[in-house]
């Protein structure tokens, strides 16, 4: 026992891994196997404890009303990385590796890694700022710069969107934090913007009433605020009406697609046909 302590003292006075290798060589391979077995047991027990802690935190976070799903996942990922870091350091220490020189060397190593991983580190802190400001939640439909889709996940590096056509888009946290974010789900209602052009010889009162009747016939359209139907533009070949009903966010595309799909037939019932670009040419005979 005394000889073991003496060898351990010699190893601790040496530097880092080389000192530990010398210690194993002097103490014998059986001692190395004993330390390795102890380290593996510590890893297994630590892994089980870490899983229990993370599972408990997930349950606690899920019951907290002021913690969003994205924040919950973000915190769990950070705690998981920290937990594994502690387990690895404990395992190496159990093998007899003196961690003091390695930790001391983290100053220079940290500078090198900081330069090499500056984008990843920047993404980490950008993700932290996104979580704190909470411009969106999981399953929100958002527009970020030129990309739009439903937020499906967020990790330490990127935000993952699912586009309406089923594509998966991953945006770095840096890009998300630096871009304007429009959240279409963080509201109780959304205004649908529709435009329909009618010929210049159309009875505008009849056309306006027709647009109102069509919109009000949709159960998805809210009564308050009342839908607006007004003349928006006197274009070259048509008088353009703007139709603006209010709906719940989930009903936006339903109303838009249905209106555009049937308005041509409804106008035809009133003998109103959608105009097309045309040009009047006047020819003068010179005598």
C-alpha cells in the first residue's frame, strides 16, 4: 500500500500523460487494469445518473408553463454536454492522468480552438440570445430572411425548419439572429390579402357586393374585424379590387386557395369576366 502511494506521488509530480505512463510502467499492468475497470464503472454509473437527471429535468421543464419547448431542448443539450465533460474528466483522473497540466494548457489551447471554432462559438451564443428573446416557439410558422417554414427543432448550432413543400432547412443561429423574423403563428388572427381585377365597364357596386358575399360565405372568415373590399388600383387594363378578410392563422391558405379557385366562376354568373392585357390602336388615314 505504501509503495503504491509512493508511486502515485511520483506520478503526480510528473507532468501529464507521460508521467502517468511512467507510473503504469512502474506500478504494473495489473494496476492499470484495476484503474481502467474502476474508470469504466464510474462512467457507467455516471451515465445512468446523468440520464436520470436529464429525464427528471425534462419532466420538470415540461410542467413549467413559462419554459418553451425550444428552451427546454436547448438547456437539456447544454446540461448533457457539461455532464459528459465531467464524466470524461473523472474517467481520465481515475486512470491516474494528472489533469492539472492539461487544464493549465487549456489557456493556449482555448485560444487556438477559439480561432478554429469561432463560428460554432458564435452560433452557440447567438442561439442563447434567440432563446432569451424567444421570437418563435416550436411548431410556429415563421419567415426568416428569404426562408419560411415551421420550426421543428433548435440545437446549439442551428434552427431547423420544415417548409410547406416538405423540405428540411437548417439555418445557423448566427443567420437567424441577424435576420428579421416574422412569426405568423404568434397571433390570434391573420389578414388574407387577395387581389382581383375586373374590366373598366363593370358595375363596381355589383362586383364589390359579389366579393363580399363570397368572402362572408366562408365559415373560416372572422366577423370581427370585418372583411374589407375596396378598389386598390386603376391599372392599365383593369380595375383591381383588394379583398382583405381576417382568419385564424391555420385557415390562411384554405381561404386563399378556395377564393382564387372559385371567383372566376362566380364572376361569370354576373357576366363579369377577368380582363387580360390589351391595347387600343387607332389608325388615321392621311389624305
